[in-house]
C-alpha cells in the first residue's frame, strides 16, 4: 500500500520551468511543501549523467517529479525526431539512475498518451501499450516515453525502487508553448486566432481535416493528479491521467474561436497531416482510486487565453474592454 509522501521532505521537480513543471511547483507550494528543489537548464544539463549524479549527491532529494523533456507538436516531432529521441531517453535515464543511486524514496515519471499505437482500441486502456505500430508523426518521442516507463519498471523489479509512471492526455494551460513552429494544437489555435484578431484577418488556417478526436486536460488538473498518485499509487506499470472526454479538432477550433475571435472563419488545410484518428484515454483506473479532473475545457481555454494575453498587457486590456461592452 502506498504511503503519502512527507510534506517536509526534499522534493525535486525536474523541469520546473515548463508547462507541467511549473504547475507541479504551484501545486506543491499550495499543499505546504517546504523543501522544494529546482535547478535551471543552464545550471544542470539533465542529459549529463555525471552532472546529474553530482547534483543528486549534493542535494539528496527524497522525492522526484520527473516532468522534464523535449516536447512539441506534429511539426516539431516530424522535423526533429533525432532530438526528441536522444534528449528524452537521456533525461529519463540520468534522473532515474541518480534517483536509485542516491536513495530517492519515490519517483513519478510522466510520459504522454502518444505512447499508444495509432490504431488503439478507444478509449485507450493501459493494456494497449506495445500492441501495434505507433503514430508515425510522433514515433521518436513515443519510443523515448515508452523506454521511460520500462526503465522505471525495471528499477522496481531489480532494486525494489518505488518508481511510478503516469501517462497524461493532451495538456494545456499557463506557461504553455505558443510558438507556432513547435507548439501543440490547443496553444497553436489560441495563438492563431489571437494573431488573426490583432491583424484583422477574416479567417484562420487549421491543419488537417478537423476530424481527428482529441482529449484535453488542464495542466493544473494534471499537477493535482501527480500529487495524488505520489500519495496513493505505488505499483508497476503506468496509469492514464485525463478527462475521458474528447472532441474533434473542428469542435476545438470552434471553441477557441468563441473565446478568442468569434468573427473568424475556419479554413482547413487538408494537405497537412491529421495525426492519429482518435486519442481518448480510458481513465477508469485513476477514477477508481478517487481522482477526477475539475476544470471544464471552455473555462480552461478562457483562463489560458487570459494568461497568454497577460504577457501582453495591451492585448489583455483590449479583451477586457470588449467584455465590458458586450
């Protein structure tokens, strides 16, 4: 049976500056953790085993949230496969090994729902892993993430390590990446509609046909799930984290349009790839443990868009003024 992690323990958030890491940091702080350890990319290259060992030896974390990695959407995955495979395998390998070597009490490794085969049964249960070919547009990233799961399980089997793995669905929220050359679909849509609004453009281009089905989880819900699992879950294998609710990319684009720029028309570029036809997680296992998501998708998009605009106060004032006259 899993024991709750100690709130006065030393907790290392690997990747604290990213979308997920920053959310985990906020969640730990809200729950009263007093010894949170972070280190910037400039200070520590997580691909360097010797450097990671040195840092672990000096800081001795009791608990590790391994949420660091090289990530991106279809374009980034398709054009930088070597980087995605190399970086992620090394980051996972060095941190897991150092956690074992320096007696970390428990580690949570965070993967991605892209680990599942392209033609998985829907909704996707944890048992679908390695049952068929992967989606070609993110195969390198998926292989690295699968390796991370098996690495945690191998350390558990060989050394008795309390290393667990969670696989979240598509994520979004504050501190997301809105760069159109490397972002995922939801922040990319927010950015596209925002730019079109500022430029007075009549339509927004959407990649693909709009037919693929996707599930989205606010990153603050994921952070809550991460802490829940560290307190309540301690078995081999991985567990899905999501909402269990999906919608088409067209429906998602329409929802973002409503929030950001209702006047825009949608223009689908069918020469661009769709990716997997459907990707919706079966989240019955984590529901049975007692955890469920709390943030509605539309509410999450609205708050994320306001966060995005807060990086540009002039744009935010424009939104508030429009809301006041509506």
